């Protein structure tokens, strides 16, 4: 044991106290080394220690497109009567189909038209194969097979009309003023 004099009082320091002091010094040393490495990295490697990081951050505002539907939820729209236009957005005729819908919806008497994108993986199982024909009548959504272009009219959460011919779709989407 070692005698320590402080304020005219004699204190004895045990081996355990010496070990605890050594441990505290080692921990403080490690914290200083880690802090030094962090500051060195920020200052010389990433070079962003002295920059205002708030100006570098770009925020983008998220949007929700409520005009898009998937087949599984196509009967759960908030309107009593509406159309669903199903086509592949990567199709060469997609611009024509969008123009047809835009022309129809520009009239205030028109019904809401939702787009079902057949390129979406969630709609993949509802696409008719080359050897299958698009369905015009079905009892469950699982039986529905959509062709290249399909217009579905829904009224009171029930499918009332399915059109798979583009000429008939154009005629259906003609609004009389």
C-alpha cells in the first residue's frame, strides 16, 4: 500500500483502486483516439467537416397518383360509377389510349377513369396469354383475363360492362355535350 497525503489526511490506495484508475485512463484514451479518427476522416477524407450539410440535402415531395388502380382493388374505388382502362403503359399505342381518356375526362359530365397498368407486376396474373382470349364475363376477379386494351365499367362495386375492342371503347368514351 502506498500512502497518499492530501490536506493533511493520510489515505491509502488499494490495488483495486489503482486498477480502476488505469481502466478509466484507458477508456478516456480510447475515446480520444476514436474522436480524433472521426474528426480526421470528416476533415480530410469526406471533406465535409466545415460544410453546412443542410444545404446539400435535397428533398423531393412525394405524390400519390389516385388515378392508377390494380386489378385486385379495382372494385374498391370511392365512386359509385367509374371506368377502368387497362393497357400496358409500355405499349406503342399507350399515348393514343391516354389521349382518348384525356379527351373523355376533359368533359365535366364524364365519369372518373382509372388506369390499370398491365406492365405492373401486381397485374401480371390477370393478363391473357397469346393463346387465351380476354374475358368479357367472369364471376370472380381471379377468372378475369385482360387483353391488350380493356375498358371496364363499374357501377355500385359491380362490373356492368367490359369492352375489349378499341373502336367500341372510343365510342363508349364519347361524351355528348
